[in-house]
C-alpha cells in the first residue's frame, strides 16, 4: 500500500496505475480515491494515473489539524515530489478543484502541466455579486444544516449526500462502495473542512492559471446550477483555454 509523508508528518495513501504521461485525480469532500473506480482503467491505458486519498479521507491519516484547503494544496505538492512526476495533469472534482486553485495561489503553475475542474464553482458561498452558489451549502444556516446531518450519523448522511449529489443512476454495488468510503470519515473532521472550503472565493485567482484547462460541469448537477458557467464558461474568460486534458 503506497503512502507518502507530508511536510507536517502525516501519512497519505495513494494508488499508481498504468504508464505514460502522469495524471493525478483528486476526489471530493467525504469521498476517496474509490470515486474514480469507473475511470482509472481507461485512463491508465495511456497515462500513469495517481489517485490519492486526501487527509481525513479513505486510507489516509486523519489528524486533528490541517482543516484547510491550503493544507490539502500543500499535500498535493508533497505528493508530486514523492512520486517524482513532472508537470502532471491534475483533475479536481468538487473540493478537488479548490485544491488546485489553492495550489496555484500558493505555489504557482510551474509544477503543473494541465488542469481540469469538475463540477465546482469558484465560489459556492452566496454573495451580493455571485448568485451562482451551491445548491446545498451556501450560507451559515445551510452550513449548520450539513453539520447537523453529519452529527446524525454517517450512514444516514452518506445516503442523503448521494441522493443530493448523484443525478444519474449508479450501479448498486458501486453505490455501496461510495457509501462505505464516506462512512470511513470522521464527521467532525468533515464539518471543519467544509467550513473552510465553502466560504472561499477563488475567482480572483483564476486569471493566474496560465495552463491548458478544461472545465467540466453537469447540466443536471445536484450541487451547482448550470448558470454558474455564465454566458462564457467561468474558467474560460480569464485567459484559460480549453484543450484536451489528456495527451
């Protein structure tokens, strides 16, 4: 079971599959590397696929500190160093997209090759100039609701989370995998991490992404309104151009 040690002494799990240009797939909040079970085999036919478990998730350590997206971005830098990959394509889903934005803010673009953002607005908090907020967690009352749901038990929370986020049918066996991975998380950890993640506004950092980028959004997303893409896709109008994310 491959692990690496972060700069603050935390051991994080990852899987490495295939060969070729490196691709790092970063899962979302309350999930794990198993989120990509349906994708890794196909991508690994052409690429080296690295799927980490973020801290507080999956098989990775769950310390009592580091509940910040910026800490997860630092973990990504440690992962790149530990695996020795050069200029990887990094795909972030949900919280994973915020990890990439934080990485760019802290460390620039020099270590990255391409980036891909999946189903995450650059700001999920409802603001006077930003109505394209999350459908579920967008202000203090809704944040309190998710915390209460976590406190109500991880089994019920996992079921509710899947009902809100999954708008397409998922095979029963795979749905069971996703639930089991969510149940591995500590509810208090998830609540603290979401409090940091939900209120961050990444719009100012978008013009700094001087990399080939692909933005993927779901027209039936359970998390964000389709209008979040704007008249021109949100991640495109700030000098980022769309290319194929895989070589």
